[in-house]
């Protein structure tokens, strides 16, 4: 009986060992069908994701341009608030040969004015050093020169020269006048504007006669990059309507100061009221593309060219 049982178990084991188990998996057709279904589902999702990322990027560069333009206008506003005289187009033409870069056609002076600058802790007194003011000449340029540092768009640069702080017991700075110390000498090339007034001249005529003294060593510094450099199909440089005088307000008559063909930066000046309205249009396209042709202004892409402006009246004092 025992032998029969053992033989039965042995035969069962031999039979089961001859059975080859079938391996599980997908056929090639099943894999191809799954691949097609995945492609149909993932492709729209991927396109949607790329569209969202592109839109987010575009909105970010537009926001950056708007923020930088506003920051630049705020800076110019603070600068202009101390202005004592703002040149109109005729005035800039009269002194353009005396400014920095007189023969560089890629750097156009558009906002030029005299202002008062605060100099702190320079005048000796019995109780310590006191503050004082000096006059300075400021020029803002639209610069569209070729540069490996800046964008393919234009930029606005600021240039300034100023007087020194005079003192009867100070140091000379290459001339006959004495100044508090070497750190408070006039900027090379600076000349006081009041040297050109005489009894027959008015303020405008005297300012338009101003000439530099010596050679400049101070260069302009870039205030803002990515300013629209387009020369065709751009909005015109348009100033506000002139305003007639009333019993409480003086008349405003604007003089437009603009480059020959670009309007990414231009200025309207009323020199009689020491008032200027500054216009800037940015170029966000230049943040996305480095091709000079593709970043030009067009109406279909105007959302990439944010524009804003500010009006400022100079409140500096002129002592003659």
C-alpha cells in the first residue's frame, strides 16, 4: 500500500514538471494602441502647459518693462523738481555743441536743464559743517548706439556736471577760484551760466550763450534700458494741447523735443513756467528676442510696448 502511494506522488510530480507556465504581458498591437491613446491625451496637455508658461513669461516681461519705466520717470521727476531752467528745442540746438557727445548721432540730448544740487556738511561754521547748494547742468540722452552690454533696443542715459563749493581759504582746482577741498571742485568742463548774462540779455538769451570750460571727463550713465528704438509705424510724438492763461494759472505753451525718427523717449517743455512733460515707451519685445528687425513696434504687438508719462514743474530757485 505504501509503495502504491509513493508511485502515485512521483507520477504526479513528473507530470506537473512537464507543464510550461505561460508568461503574462501585452502584445505589440496592445502596446501600439496604448501609445496612440497616450499621445492623443498628452499632446494637448503639453501644448496647454507650454502656452501657459509662454503667457506667464510674456506677462512678466511686460510687467518688468512697466515697472522700470515708472521707476525711471520717478527718478526724472525728482531731478526736475529742483530745475531752475529747462531748455526748449531751440535752446538745446543753441548749446548742443557744448554738451557731451556733440558729434555722436546715436546720442540725442532731449531733456536738458539747470538745477540746484544739495551738498551736505561742507561749509564750516562755529557749530560744525553746514549744507549748501550748487548749480549743475543735467542732460538726458536717448542712446541707440550699438552695444554688447545693453539690449538691441535704445536706452536713456543721464549726464551731469556741477559747480564746486567755493571757500576763501580752500584749495584751487586748476583756476583762480578757491574751493572747500579737492572733493568739492567743479566737474571738469563746468562753467557757471551767469558768466554769460549781461545787462541787455534776458534769461533765455543768457542760457543759450552758455559754453563749457575745458574738456569733459564725465560720461553719461544708463538710467533705463529697453526703450523703444523703432523708427517706422510708431505713435507720433504728441504734446498736450496748449493751455490759455486764467486768473489763477499761467498759460502753458509746449515745445516738442524729440529725435528725428524715434519716439520712445521725447519731452514737451514750457520754459516760461519751468515745466516739462516726459514720455517714455518701453520695448518688452527686446527682452524676448535679440533680432533687431523682430523687436520693432507694430500695432499688433503694442501690448509689448508700454508707455507712460509724467509732468513736472521745477521749483528750484535762481539767484543772479
